[in-house]
C-alpha cells in the first residue's frame, strides 16, 4: 500500500485494464440480440402463414402447377361444382355429390360432437370452479391431456380402445360392431370437451360468485340459480367454446382417419383421397374454402370471448 501512496498522502486508484476486443464482441452480440428480438416475430409469423397465403393465392392461378403464375382465374372453384377435376392435361370426372356428401358427414359429426362437447365441457367447468370433491386436482390435470398430447397418440389409443371394446361385445353377444359415425363422434367429443371446458372455465372464474349467493338467499334453488343467473352470464363463453369445438371437429383428420368406417368419409378424408395419385389444382380451392369457413368460426368464437370479458 505504501507504493500506491502519492506525495500528498492520498492512495492512488489502481488502473483498470479493458479488453477492448471482448467489449466490441459483447456489443456486437447485444446488437444482434436486439435485432433478433425485432425480426423473430416476423420470421415466426412468416413461417406459419406463408404456406397458407401461397395456398390461397395459387387457388386462383390459371396454371395447373404451383411452380408458375399464369394469371388469375376462378375455374378451379367452378370445376368443384361442375363435377370436373383436372388431372394432368386431361379432365377426369369426379362426383361433386360425393364431395357434398362428405361435407354433410363433416357437418353431422361436427354438430353432434359439438352439442355433446358443449354440455359435458360446461358441466366439467362448473364442477372445477364451483365444486369441491375428491379427485378434483386429478380431473383438472386430465382435462388438459387432449390439448397437450400429440393427436396421433390419441388417435391410436382410441382405435385400440374401440377394437378391444368391439371384440368384447362380439364375444359376449355375437353381434358384429364396426367403426362408424358413433366412433367418430366419440373420438371428437373426447378432445373437444377440453377446449369447451377451458373457455367456459375462464368465464366462470371471472364471474362474481356473490350473484349466485344472492339468488339462493332470495329463495332460488341450485337449478333455478343456474338457469336464471349463472347460465345467462356464461352463455357467451359457452357459445365461444362450442364454436371452437365445432371448428376443431370440422377440420380434424387424424382422429377421424383412425376411427372412421365405411360410408363415413368426412371432407378432410375426401381431400386426402384426392391427393393419393396427383395433386389437382382444385385441391387448393377446396382447402381455401375450408380455411375460410374455419377462420370465420374461430373469429366469431374470439369475438364472443371478447364480449365475454367486457
């Protein structure tokens, strides 16, 4: 310390050595990180939406291939409703009636599964928010399984379950049971219930429970309290959850493919059948129409949830 003392008796501060190369490297990394945070959402949304935008754009392409753009046309949409499906340079006939039948099957499965999913999902949400029973935490954890597990895993498990169940029924009764609309609806309900329950549960969590308590204090029983107070308040959430379930059911392919039977072709499976040989340009038009319908339903669901939170 004596060597650091100056003539005035003060202690001189030690010199700090700077590694200028390391400082420049650190500053460069910071700049890269700053611009990376700026462009990361852009690249992410581009990665997600670019294939969909290309699909929509080339559904109006006058060429039969997506490699070149030859002008705007709507003939692929016209071919869908004119029983014409382009295959290579020749026109092959396909039945619009079969496509509309597949649409009808999708709507049938979607409506029925949505009704069951909405009723069951609303009851599950009510039990989780207002109820207190053994196994509540387990039910809460199981509720999110269809949302987080891969869909192929759920599809295989449902296919195995139905195979074992039908074999058991056949051994016990001798009746032959096969996959059909019933198995598709059960499979769709199995994963749609979770989405409905999550949406309705969010509304119930924000709702003031004192409103229900006031109704019971005024003499209303549990049933009348639900229909007069609870249900009108959670109705936007129920509708939003139902629309979301209908959209997911309408677009589902994997679960439907594994549990469907003869004569139960839905629209996604119908489109998949057209892709087995060669991709006709009408596929872009059909997919665009499916995308528009799904987007409208999801948009209505989001609007209902937004009104729900006001």
